[in-house]
C-alpha cells in the first residue's frame, strides 16, 4: 500500500509509515488518540489526532490513522516484505530436529520428496515458522499457514547455495 501523504481517519489505527513494524502506535477513537507508552508525559489527557501529529516527539514520524480496511491492507503489505519475500535460511539437521521436538507441529507432511512441518506457535496472526528437508539440506522460513503459496517448496532448495 502506498501512502505518500498522511491519512487521518477519525477512528482507526495510528501508525508511523516510516518505521512501521507490524504494530500500531496506538488507536484513534472519535479523533482522539488514546494514551501511548512513548508519550508518558501526556498520559493524563488524550490528544486529538492533530495534537498528536504536531507533538515534538512526532516530528520525525509520518503519522497516519488507518481505518480497519486500510490497516489490514497495510499490515498485509508489511508482512509480505518483512517475512514472505525473504529467502529461506539454511539450518542444520540438529536445528531442524530441535524445532520439531520443542514445539508441536501445526501441520507436517511430505511433498515431492520434501519433508516439512509448520511450527504450531505463531509469530503473529497466521505467520509461523516452516522447516523443510530435501536431499539432506535443511531450510526454514516464516510463512502464512493459511496461504500455501508462501510455503517452502522443493524448488526453494535449488535456489540456496550449500557451502
């Protein structure tokens, strides 16, 4: 989602478009920003969205207030870049086994000779760690368990250089 200019809805998620890390700064309800941890000197009173934007601590931020639909789109874009577009990581057999033994598998199986499992504990939402083994090579990657197109495939192993 490309938001070049700040957006100010009266209700929604208050985010910094520059440093967004998947978590909103706070919420805005009826054009009032709820208290935030990073502005503790103002914890006794709520600020309007405009007062929040103009606060000296926010001069380096690009603040936007996103309604539910806009936030969901923005968060999905963030997850795509932060997790799904990243290449898989090479891991050891011991690490693969450790992941399998420490946490229960949400799902596991074999596909075209690749053995895989999804770790049951999510990072956030439906994002989980996937571990896979193919021809003695072990990989891990963050995936969306609801979106199999984000999962590792045997093709991913051809793209990883084994040293």
